[in-house]
């Protein structure tokens, strides 16, 4: 699952690039000048870098939000509504990057997926490109069923089919609905467990990052675990969605 | 004070222009010190400019209250609710045309932007909207005595890219630089948030003449962050009117054996009658629909509030789904919303208020006039963009895109690239390649909407990435960047990465005007827009002089006059004489200058008048004798402007 394209240690430390502000000549922090506050020409950087964060997955979201607000006040196009066209276009670039970065990093799943992408790991089951590929080649996308769920899923699919039939016939089987609700509760519990599992993978990754040198074995081990958790999560979430649909939630 | 930025609410039913500044003067004695934002009234003293445009018999465009009689007298030469047609194609408006007496131009070709017939001419919806904007611009210029070139215009939050682009085009055609398109509910929250900066979660429920929006915002130290928005761009007071009109037409067909459905004049009269009854039912238990039909017949029908509510409930209930979705998308529960704000004329309907109360389990705010709050908010945003002031210096608006942006993939499925409720500006980068050897162009179809299949979404643009270097299939790597700007409008750029060549892209909006078309419309309207600006200024300055002289006359008879020192009175007398003398001439600057002098000289008189009880007596008397709306927004509350 985890397709490690890079086999050597590749971690890059946050780059505190030092440049001169085009406007006042002072040093700048990142996208805006620390001295005069003016927006700077866009510079390619990843989302972690944008916020001056290390590439770690445990992240203080409340702090990220505060940072987001501070940077919004510096970079938003409203601030440059009457500035030169050049500043306006920089601000548009910088604030769209800020918004994209914040949106991705504040969400635990999006953040994990983003890190995997940054590190060159494909998430087969859920990546859009895999779906695209399946469409182009006409193959059915590989369905991955978590082994511990095989039996339950088999049973659930039968129940779902029966419930759908009942729905179309306008019949109501209270027992069946109760069973579905129980299954759903169980699935949601599984999702919670997966959340914990993901958190442990984060901790492992963050520990590697802090050691500053990441060997290829450690790397593929921890990424494989993340991919596995994410795939199982997607699978279970789709099941929950199907149950909700049948229950009319 | 050269570069004023005004805020404009370009509404389905009414449009308004507002401005944010400070301090009372003789001309604005009612403006409380804290109220910095005001609506700019038209020369008839009315704050609302009805969004009606007509072409009179002489071929002149008339707008607003002046155009309303044309709806009845010459319905084929007048148009209202044009906002419903902005950014839409012929196919989209088939449903609308059943209810609205819109006449499309006969020579429309498929794929062309709609054109509506007004008498012997035809106009696109952006051109008609531009006429309304031009009227508002004129009102503002009359108010300031100086040209106005920049504006913030509001749009329904749920407007898609094409509708936003059409609104921006309208601004350009009207000779306005549109600094920003702001979402209406967001603007309303700015107006409400101005004097009570606090943190919390706010829901804005905005039911207007033709559109419904709901937005949920997080307020934090002056940052207004929209976290979710939803709505329906075809749901509003118009739909309620249409239900009542249908009943009336049915009654008339049954009782009088008259089929008036195709009679434009009759339908307009009925429309006015049902609107009056609808408004009455917000404060009364029973109202009468009372219509004088063409030909002398009379149609009357009593309607109780109960019957009315039963009739409109299905329409009102359509707002529930979007509200629930917005709350869900915001990731909160209804109980976590601290405040609810009502916006739009239709929220005066008691049933609507009840629904909001039930839905959010909270008493909604109605302190600001629901017809004016959006324009006031637009003026606040205009102030922010114009450089800000003490009151707005910490304020920043972070809005979202209401609809997901996607690309049509193989099999007609939509691959979403920017999800709805993403903070804007937002961007996404996608990679494309070729499917055939030597292929030099790749077609891309961009859509907006939440549905799975492209055909169920709104088509935004189809374009070709041209100039791809010929390579084996699948080898080119074309990077396309999609960027939604702070106005909610999409920009696309592309690059072929293997050859490093910038691909030439043609973005063809599915239902939009090309840049060239807009330029032509600006040129066509140039004469009209700049028409005798100088002459108009003189007339308007004279009128302003007249107004201030009339106000002064009242002042002289007030108790406040006696409290002035002899020197102050002498200064006023002198300034007054100067206004009287110069008003006869044609020198705008001279008239303007003398008026400013008189304003200066009478400042203390105005203050004294405000402080005395006499003011209220005076105010009562004068409001009676003029049509001026009350409130801080009217320009000359102590005397009505007279026009020759």
C-alpha cells in the first residue's frame, strides 16, 4: 500500500529562508515582511513551511487558528484593495495559499493525507488518481476489506439489501432497523479506535522527525501504518454512510 | 475625500446605495454620533430605488420609482426582478418565464447571453442591472457633489460564478470599478457587528425578494469568518406573490370569465394588489386584495393571515433544508449559535420569524431595517477597502465559496477540486494529460455544484488547453491552476510542464459576456453615463442650496436661533446672502463653496436645534410635509429637495 518512491532519508528541515523585503529592505519572516508588514512575492513552499511549522502531525489547532487570523490580517486581498496591481496579485496568491494550507492542516485526516502526498506516498484505495485510473482503464477499483470486518460486512450487506427492499415496499421491520443501528454503533466505535491508532502513527512519525534523520525502513513502516488506517477508515465510513442512507439519516 | 467607495445592495426588488462616514451637520442633524453608516437617498427622498427599468416612449431609460408606473402602463417596455436572470442561459429561465412577463429578444441564438426586449430595443441582464447601478451612482454623486467611481456590490451568497461575473460586468458597464463583490448575509453581519464587537457564532437568515441565503459566521476579535453558507437563488418574496397572483387569476377566470394571464397590465395591477395585501398581513390578521382591473372592473378578495400562512408555508419551508445543511456543514449544533440575524423584506412575515425561532431556538435580531442592513454592511466593507477608519480598523471579512468546483472526468462524473465552504481566495492545482498520440489540445469542462454528475451541475466554462507539444499519449503533463478570488470568481491558468511551455487557454464562460462585449457596452453607454455631468452638478447644487435655505428658514423660527450670538447670526446672514446670489449663476464651484460656508456657519445652530425639544416638534411637522424616510439616512430631514 505504502508506495515509497524515495528510498533515502529525505526530510528537509523547515527552511527559514531569509530574504529582503522588496518595500522596506528589512528581513522578512515568510510571506510578509516582519518589519513593515507588506506582502512578498509568492515563493513555492509546502503548507507546513508556510506556517513555519515542522513536518509533524501532532499539531495545536487552536494555535494554528490564531496564526491563521494573524496572517489573514497581513495577506488578505482586502488589505491591498488600493495597492498596486503587483501587490494585489501577490496577496491573492499568498492568501489563497494561506487558506489552502489552513484548511488542510486543521483537519487531522487531510493533514495526514497531505503529509503522505508530500512524502511521495500513494494512498491507493482513496486517492483520486487511483479512481481516475480505474475509470480510464475500466477496471473496478480494488476493494479493500479489513480482514477483521469480513464477516460483519457480509452480514451487513445482506441486512442493507433487505432494508432497502423494505423501504421500496413501504414495509417497516423494527427488528432489522435495531440490528442496523447496533451495527452502526459498532462501526462508529471502530472509527474511534482507528482515530487512536492514527494518533499513535503520528507520534511515531513525529518522533522520527525530531530525530532529524529518517531511515527508509522506519519511514515506510510508519507510512504503511498510516495508509492502512486511512484505508480502513474510508471503508468503514462508507459503510456508515450506507447505513445512514437506508435509515434515512 | 476624493476617492469615495460606496456600498451597493443590488437587490431583486429594491436597490440601495450607502456610505460610511462620521458626524452630524445641518444637512444631517439626525445622524447620531455613533451611527457612521447611512443610506444615500434618491432625489425623491426615498432610500429604496425599486429595481425596475423602463424605456419610455421617447426612448429614454427610466429607473426606480419613475419606472414603476411603466410596469402597468407599458408593461412591454418595463422590466423588474432582472436579478433572477443574471448569469443564466435561455434554458435556465424557461421556468421563470412562466411567472414573469419577461420578453426575450426574438433573435437570440443558442449559447448567447440572454437579451430582453424593452419596446424596440433589447438588453442583456447585466445592461439592465447597469442602469440601476447608474441611478445609484447618480444618487451618490448628487449626495456628494462629486463623481463616484468605486463601489462594493453585494450578491446572494449562493450566487454561482456566472451570476457573480454578470454582476461585476454590470458594475463595469455602469462605469464603476467594483472593488469587491460581498455576499449579502456576510454584509449584513458586518452592519450588525459594527457597534458590538464580540466573539461568538452568528447565523444570518436572509430571505429577500428573489433569493434565500443562510450563512453561519464565527466572530473573533473583529474577524468575520464565514464557516458555512447555503441557500437557494430562486426563492423569495416573488414566489409568495406568484402564489397569490395565481389565486387571483383563477378567481377572475372563474367569477368574471376573464382570462387575464396574457394581459401584462392586468397582471401587474394584480401583482401590486397582492403585494399590498401581503405586507398588510404582517401586521394585521385580515387584509383585502383590492385591484382595479383594466376596463373598469374591480377584483376584491379578503384573505386571513391563517389562509395566507397555509398558502405560503410550502415556500417558507424550503428554507429549512439549506439552514440544516449550513448548520451541519459548520460542524456545530443549532444550540451553539449565539445570535441569529434577520435580513430581507420577506423576514417581516410573522410565519418566517416563527420558523427561524423554531429552527435556531432563539429570538432573532431585527434591530436594523431588514431592507437596508445589506447596503449598510456593503458600506462598511467599502470603508474597509477604502483604507478603513477607527471603527473598522480591526475588521476583516473571510468569506467562503458557496459551491464546490469540479472538473468533468471520464463518464461525466465530477471530480471535485475545491469543496464548498472553503475560505476564499482558494486554489487547486490539477494535472492533465493526453489520450491520443500527438494530441495538441485538451478539453476541460469546469462545473460548479454538489451533484455527482457534470450534467446536474452548473457548467461554468469549457476551454481547450491549446499548444500542447505533440508527444506520445499520456506523456504531456499539463498543470492547470484554478483560483477562486475574494469575489468568488474563478480564474484559470495552465502550463505544460515537460516542455515548460505556457499553454494558451481560452476560457469560454458558458453564460457570460466576453470582455469585448463588456467593453462595447461601456462605450455605448459612455455618452449616457457621462451625460452632462457638469450641468447636472449645477442643478443639484442649486437644489441643495434651496434645501439648506429652507432648513435655515425653519431654524430662524426656532428657539435655537435666539441662543446664537449676534456674531454667529451675522455670519449666517452673510453666508445666506452669498448662497442666494450664487445660486442664480452657473458656476458649480461657487455655489458649492457658498453652501459649504453656510453649512459651516450654521453648524452650531444645527447642534442647538438637535438639543432642544423644538427639534422633535419641527421634525414631526416636517416629516408630515415631506416624503422623506425617517432615520439617519435621509439627507435633508428638515426640508425636502425640490426639483424643477
